[in-house]
């Protein structure tokens, strides 16, 4: 099972690897909006979803991509999905 702190660490690690320049300028916390604050564009968000799936084994349906809006929301989604599996 993936806990929320573990899920948060995974999200932060992947976001940092996708957008290292943007994340160096922005302090990432649970309220960081991935598009507006961290600078991820739509392609980056798709890559984030795929990498989260690859890393956690949790499939993120396209209808749930809105759950990846912020670091905290993405972590909650992953932890809840892991608990429901």
C-alpha cells in the first residue's frame, strides 16, 4: 500500500525530473499547482500521469487527470487509489 507521504514523495520526485528548471524557481508544497506554479504544460502532465503509473502501478484514467492539479491532490489521489486496490 502507498501512504500519502510516500505518494507525495513520488509526485515531487517525478515533477522535479520533468521540470527541473521550473521546480528550482518554485518551492513545491501540497498547494503547488502543477500547471500554473510549476510550469508543467499539457505534454508534461501526460508524462507525469504515465510516470506515476509506471512507478506505482496505479493506472490513472484520463477522466481523473484533473486529480493531478496540485502536488497534494495528486498525492491524495494516489494514496486513495492504492488503498482501494
